[in-house]
């Protein structure tokens, strides 16, 4: 498998999952500005959407969208229990969290990367994010991870998006349970390995 990534983007989420599962993969950097891969190809010929993450399988199929990629990967090695079994109620709960992270945290934070966004608009996005993170904090006061006491692919995704907050000068200190959660996940060997691999990738 080949994982196409760019630093500080949502591609870190499937990268963490690959590390958790111990699966073999090749890491290929994508320049978000030029849309060129590190080996000189036009990334849009691989993923016409033009953004990471993209996972290229051994048969040539390319899977995009982080939520789909992490579920696909988790199902390759169900014994690792990074996702509940297909068809179970807990799997529906997982998909609920993935949808919430995608639509409310990821999509809510992404516009803040736009330096041309007026401050009044930035304040609106920050306020909405704060409300969503407060909900997360309430959940994480009661349990260690989104699905309970075990790390899952939803945690890999949420951790990745929470990592963007430092770029927006949003501190997690008002939400101590979320801050502790982020620290717990940062300490995972899979996370450290993924971050190190991305820093060292050509």
C-alpha cells in the first residue's frame, strides 16, 4: 500500500492507524501547493480531488476520504480491535463519531487555515469550535476514549484535527479532559512513529 500524505494534514490519521496495525506501506509526500508528489507525479492523476489522504492499494485501486480509509484499514486486521465489527451497534457509534469529527471539528477548523479570512469570520468559527470541543470534554470526562476505554480509529482522527488548534492559537486548557486526552494519544508509540516518519520522508 502507498499512503499519500502532506505534513500537518488529516493524512496523519490513517498514518497513525497503519502504525497501530503494523501494516507494510510506502509513504509518499505530496506538496499541497504544487500538487506534485515527492517522486515528481501530478497528485491529481492519483486523486482527482487534489487533496490528501489517499491510499493506493496493491491492485491499483485508490481510496480517498479519511473516514473511509481508516475503516478500511481497521477491517484488514479486526483482531487489533481499532473498530467494532461491521453490523454491530458500536460500529454505528463509531461512524457517528467519525461523522461528527469530519463535519463539526475538521470542517469547522479548516477555514481558519485561510489567512485572508476576516477576523470577524474567524471569531465565528472559533466560537462554534469551542462549543463542539466542550461537548467532547464532557464525553472525555467520563471515559478515556471516544468509544469508551479503548483507542479506536475515531481517536486517531480526532487527535489529528486537534493538532491543528495550535496553528490557530487555540489552547486546549479550557477543556482539561480534552487536553489530557491529547497528551495520552501523543504518547502512543504509533503516533510518535508516524510523526517521525513524516518528518523524515523525502
